[in-house]
């Protein structure tokens, strides 16, 4: 009997469209000899839809028609897996339109990748092939991530974090603090977004003011750190869990500006690992893969990538992005993508792991974690409520 896999993508995030690309890539790559694959789309207003056509990227060119032809469903824990129940229900007949045993999340950004979706999947009791609630949340919050990695001995750039309210009330003081701490240039970014959304480089007070205003359009908290001179970006993916993880080859993205932008990543139309085009997600980014860097640097990046992955308690596949000063040789972890664009399949294919085998390992890891969780105790049998009295059905009387 085939394992039923729901590939879940979309969500209320500025990275919604990128998530659709990643989801369809995974949907198409899963081995049909082993899996029954179900597309499960989460709309921007957090409604689940499914349907055969939702596994085709062309369907999303006209979203209104796509949803009109889809079936809206509610997810309900069933006797054997999770049922997708038609909503609103038909008056007669079976309203269960399908069921699944495991979820492959292909979501990006806030409200989904940040642990929100993982918490929901935990409540459903379904295995899922991604980081858990805690590692997802810490990985998404760039300031918390830096704090955790610093404690683990992983090199990260110092940073300052500000809330929108604090900035609104003390904008001059915030600008002064940044200038005194870092000088210029600095990088300003929303604290919990990916895909380079809202990120700016500022080399003057005027540009810093604009960069902060831009970042606060996307998040209530913003992070500021010094810009690395002579910058080289290096990315590396990690696959596994805390019991064992390994690194992929390294890549060096080729960016067209001071920092890698959303346009560079998704709209540049560069050639992909499979000869794709600008609709191919992160696989279409112009890159050197493997990266043209010294063997010692490659080894250091791979070691730090695994150390980062384990320190944050990750599972499945993640991508760790590094900053390298080519003159001094210094290396820092910039961020982790707990569900990377295109699931970083291009890095694993370059390492000799085909996309379908990568997904296979991720699903095995999902079931492994579920078995480990089922061995833990989450409830304690007691009769404590038998002796509890709260003063009657109307509650306790006041002291008066």
C-alpha cells in the first residue's frame, strides 16, 4: 500500500507565490511508485483547497478559476491518518474527499514556516517532513537565531533589534545608536522574513531612515547589522536531524547588487540546475555550484552548516546562508532557511542525491520523529479532579 503524502504549500505570507513554486516542484518529483501524492493548497486567507489540477503550476496563473474548480476542505484527524472533509458539506453522500498519512510542507515565511503551521500539524497528530515548532520559530526570528548560535559557538555578526513602536517614538535615538555601534554601511532587514523581502543596504543617515521605514512595512521588529566588506555569499544545505546530519555541496549565488534581492532570487530568469526558467524558484538563481572556493573554506562551511542545523534542533532539509569577507577570510552564519526555496534540491543533485531521493529521506525522517514522540509521556493518569471543588456552579463567593 502506498504512503499518502500531502504536499502543503501557500499560506498567508509575502512568500506565498514562491511557496507555490516549491510545492509544485516537490509534488512533481515524488516517486509515484511509492507514494500517493495529494496537492494541498493553503490560500492567503488560510483556507485549504485540493483538486487534481492544483498539482499543475499552470493552474495558478488564474487564481480565481483555480479556486473555483477546487474543493475547499477541512482537515480532521481520522482513524487512519488525516481526512480532508469537504466544506461546506454535501447534504448526502460521503464528504471525505481524501486522506493522507504524512505532510511535506513547502511553505515559506511568516504565519507558516515560522512554526505556526507546525503547531497545527502537531495538533492533528500527523508526521511532517520539516523542522518542529521550536526550531522553526527560532530559525525564522533572526535575532533569536543569532543568540542561540552564539551560545553554541557558531560565528554570527553582532546586531541590534528594534520594535516599530520604539522606533516611532525614538527615531533619532535609534539612528544614533546604529551609527555609534556600526557606522556605515549597514544592512537593515525585517526580523522574521525570508526571500530578501524588505532588506536594504544603507550607507548614510538618509538611506538608513528609508531602509528602516521599508523594513517596518513588513515586520513589527527589525534587525540591523554592519555590512560585510568584500562580501562573498556562500550557501550550503543540510539533511537529517539531531541524531545525524550531513551537508550538501556549497554554492555561491551571483547577485546583481550589493545584496541578493528578491528579484535576483526569483525574477532574474537565470538557468536552473535542470535548465529551468524564471518560474523555477530558487533553482533558477544564477549561481556557481559547486562554489569556486578553496577546499578548506568548503569544509569549514559544511562543518558550520551542520553545527548550525544541530544547534537549532532542525530536522528534514534546511539551507544555511553564510557571509564571507574575501580579504580577511572571516566567515559568519547569516541565516537559516528551515524550509528552503525549491527545498534546495539543486544542491543535493550536485552532491549526487536526486530530488526524489531527497524527498524520500525527508519523509523517512518525519516518520522517525513521530515514532520518537509517541514513545514520550504527554499525559499523567491521576484522579485529581475528583477532589476539586470551586464553590459551586456559580463560582466562589467574594470576601464581601
